[in-house]
């Protein structure tokens, strides 16, 4: 994987691919095909057009105050991964961590202690490629918790059909609700807005250490800056999200064993409030494996959870709900203008679109077409 301006990860072919490798790319790459929500492993639960398959829908938080504080929301993903390690369910965790050389960037790391998992906690709004060395991990064979973006888990689910090692090596696949991947330029803009030089940073935290947590940066001379989440995401990062993410039919980790998100509290306007508070996670267990891990974590008193009707997620995640309702319109515009789009069967895109007003769909299609024509997408 290489980085291309303005800061997105792209594959670079360095040698000819044999027929099997071509087949794996064709069948597993989520840029070509997204894993559906109609797989047999989801058959025992319910499926909601915006939020995907689920067995249980909950809110909760890690009972360890440090895990809860350092996570971006309630520390649920960290608590799940840490328990899987401590209980012996897995030997390690594959996840994203800050790059020590370029703190706004990510590196893929493998952790075998709870301390190392916690060191990588917190949202990272930058490019990451956790499947870049998938062959090495599969060959190693040690059971591992996988934590990745919804598209990463989608790729793994599709690879299962072609490589029986996947479920054995990755018995637990965790994901989160994803707002899309911004380019590196977004973080650089934030840094400059703080009055700092992106090339001289020694520390950069997108979120965490509180909920939602401040964006914090520090340079090599000890000068620091901070920014509220609603400004860092709303004014900078969200404007740098790549086009593929804008037509994503599964930004909610619908094929993960468990997917987590911010369980935002709604304000009077109906839009989430981002005032600092004790973290609270939205937790959706989607498979039997996810349910079993969740039960174990709660039984060990490492997470406090409460039931949540799935319809209430719309109040916590209105932007995700709106995006799913409008994916069909965006895809229509892209196809009409000859832009490639992934196959997205079994993801209830049509059902979600039926919830949106025709006028809004038309406006979205026209806006998408305009951005494509003007090469802004």
C-alpha cells in the first residue's frame, strides 16, 4: 500500500499476479464487492436496514475507569479485546496505533498485552491498511482479535470462503461505525489551525481521554494545541473524506462479530451533543461468537451494559442513518456518469432508500453528479 496525494492509501502492484491472487482480489476486495448481511452467521438475529444484523443492541461502558477514559467513547472495543487476551481466547490483537514517526498517521500493530492494546485505543481518523500483510498473519496461525474498519471486516468475511484459516486465526472480528476515511491533509489542516507545523509533531491524538475527547497536538519544542471534536471533524476531517466512503453501503460494521459506536446523547435540536461527558458506547453483537464474548465480558464485570431498542440508534447516529438512506441516490449518479461502484447485494440499500423523501434523493443524486463532474468527489 502506498500513500497518494492528498493522503489516501492506494495499492501498488509490484509484480504479476497469478490466477488465484486475481480471484481473491476480485471476490474479496470491498472496493469491488461488499459482504452482504444475508450470510448464514447472521440468520439467528434481526436485521435493520440502517444498522445491519444484530442479536443484541446495547449501550454500555468499560468498568475500568482508565479503559473508559482513554477510549473514544465508553471503551467497549478495548474492553472486549483486553478480555479476549486475558481469558486466553486469543493470543494477540491486530489493531491500529499512532505512528511514532508521523503522529497524525497510523501503523498496524500486534499487541499481546492489555497495556499495549490500551496504548492504541482511541479513534484514528487517517488511512490504515490492517490487511496489508494478511498472508503473514494467516501463516503464523495464532488466534487473534481483529479490529478494523467495516470495509476491512467485509474483506475478511469474503476471504473466509476462499481460505479456511481466516476464522481459525481471527475468531473475533471487531469493528465500529465509520464516518469515512479523511486524507492526511485533513489532520495537517488541523495542526496548522493550532499554529503548529505538521512536520514537527511528536504527539497527535484525534480523540480519547474523555468523551468525545479533544484533538490534541504537541511539537518537538513542547508547544501544544487543542481543538474540540465538533471542530476537528466538522470543519476539517469530514471535508477530506474520499469518494468511495461516501457511497459505502455498510459503514456500521454490519459483518463484524461486534460493532461499536458513540452512543451520543441528543440535544433539543435532535442533533447529538458533543459536550464532554463520561463515555458511553453503542454495542451491537451480530454473531454467536460476538454474543459469547460479550457475555463473558459482562460476567467478568468488565463492562456495564443496558438494552437499547434499535430504532433509537437514529437519535444517536443521525448522520449514519441519513447516509444509508442516500447511498442509492449517490450510487445512481456515479453509475450514470460512468464511475465504478462496488457490488452491494444483500445490504438492504433499497429498503433504506425507501425511508428517504423523493425530493431529498433527487437533490442528493444531482449533488453527487455535480461533484463528480467538477472532480471534487
